[in-house]
C-alpha cells in the first residue's frame, strides 16, 4: 500500500534512499563500546608511558621502548573504535571490548602497509616531477616546456591531494570492514576516480557537522563547568585552610595528607582533576565523529562500485607482478648459475691444460739418461768407413746446451735443478 511521503508511518526518505547519510553522525556519540575501548586503550597507554618514565631511571633505553608500546596500544584502541563504528553503521551485533581491541591491534599492520604504499606512490610522483623539471633546465627548450609542464604539474598535484584525502578517509574503514590492503587501496582508487566530488563533498560535510557537534558539546560543557565552578567557589571557597595551602605542610614540603585535609586548596585540586576528566571524556566523544564520517563514506560508496570485479582485478595485477618478479628472479639466478659454470669450466680447462703440458714434457726427461748408453757403441767401429760418419754426425750435437724438460730453459750439464723453474734434473 502506497502512503504519502509525509505520513507519520512512512519511513524517512533520507533513511530509505541513503542508509549511510551523514545525519547518522550523532549515533557515534551513543556508541559506548567504541568509547570504552578507546578510553581504556588511552588509559593503558598513559600508564605504559608513565611506567617507561619510571624505568628510565635505571636505563634510558626503556623510555623509547615504552613510548612505542604506548603508541601501539593507543592506536589499537582507535582502530578498535573504528571497527566498532563499522559494526554500528552496518547494524551488526557488537563483538565485545576485547574483540574490538584485538581487531584494532590486528589492523595496525594493514594500516601501516597501506600508508607505506600511499607514501611510495607520492614519492614516485615527486620523483617524476623532479625528473621533468630537471629536463626543463635546457636553456632554449626548457622555458617553452615549463609553459606546459607547470599547469600539468599543478593539476596532477591537486588530483594527488584529492586522492590522498579521500583514500585516507576510506582505506581505514575498508580495513576495519575486513578488506585486504591492496583491495582497500584499489577500491579507494575506483571510488576516487568515479565519485571524486561526491566523496569529498560527503567527507567535508561530515567534518563540518563534526565541528558543529563538537562546538555545541564543548560550549554546553563549558557553560555547565562555569556554573558548577561558581557554585563550588560559593560553597567551598577558593582560599587556603587547615593544613596549609595547595598541599604544602608546615615543614614546607609536599604533603599528600595536606591535600586531602587541606581545606579549600585540596578541594580545588580535586575539582580541577574532575573538570579535566569531563573534558577528556568529551574530547574522546568528539574524536569518534571523524571516524564515523569515514565509516559512513566507505559504507555508502562501497555499495556503488563492483567490489568483486575490483578485487579480481587487484588479484590479477598482484599475480602479474609476482610472476614478473619470479621471472626476474629466475633470470638472475640463471645468469648467476651460468656465470658460475663458465668460471668453473675456465678453471677446469686451465688446470687440464697445465696437467697435459706437464705430462707431455715429462717423457723427454729420460733422454739425458739414455745418452750414456750410446757411448759403448763408439769404440766398436768395425770398419774405417763407419767411424768418420759417426764422428761427423756427433760433432754438431756436442755444442748444444742441455735444456730443462719442464720449461725448456737452458741449463748447465752439472745442474741438479733448473734455475728457471726449479725442476729437478737428476
């Protein structure tokens, strides 16, 4: 049955058309689990930081370690609050404080990875612009190129800032909603490319509403604080009383008992701590509003894009990158193996050639030992016609100096070792 749009029984057109409107922003102020997990994380972080300051008396290295642990705990609380707000926006049941803290802690590496990838992208753009401006240093062509390069660089930088602003507001809620790092970046890129002004309009509108709610809340609390402070001053008073002023005893030292029993001065300190707690709690409430803006933006625009195809394309791109990296790694390993094999083959060939040279030169070494065996033949000349022939053939060989069988260098007849290579001759 059709009902008129202004009928009391009909749902709100805004809620029907857009379930993630920025008018749901005040719901973050009623999300007590998000507030509790963030406040508890901040309290634990403060205690850890204070413990680090106490331990720094023994070793100064404890201070940065405990400070880092405090930052991790605080960021885990903020991330857990964001996960709780995601469940609130999706109207899912709450998980519990420990579950939200663990979810926020597990999201921290993903947030760090996403920030690192975006930082690398920004660095790549800066390097590209630096290279282009370096090319524009050419004396004649440079000024002409700058006429075109400067407007393009300005537009590119503006688009980069817009993309970073939108991505920083969407990537975190996407990770809190269970997306992977590369999937969240791909989805944020598609949303920025298809709905840039709608997304940034929603984010800016949400931030303006957050500022309005924050000013209203702090204005209300400030007025209430002045009213309560006036009543406190009228009833308790602001002057010193029994036990000395501001917690300092009669001995001049700091006395905690004097604070508890010190009349108006101790009460002033207690009231100051109470006012500080109120404004700290209000600040935590206000801090939930920007988180809710990002969550509502993610929930709305994630339903306007095809998440399945974006995830598939991101996975395919990652597979291609991984395959290219694997191919480059295999090529590098193959080239290294080929170089090692070539070096091994060269070394083996060198050793083989050296051994073959030594083996071919060693059989000539018994020649000097066989020379004395031919000496008994000379006196056995039977006919006079043979003796002149033998003496004629032996006469040219007599002046030849002996040589080393290893290096073929000239040696003396009575040498036992070669003076060139040290080879043993006898």
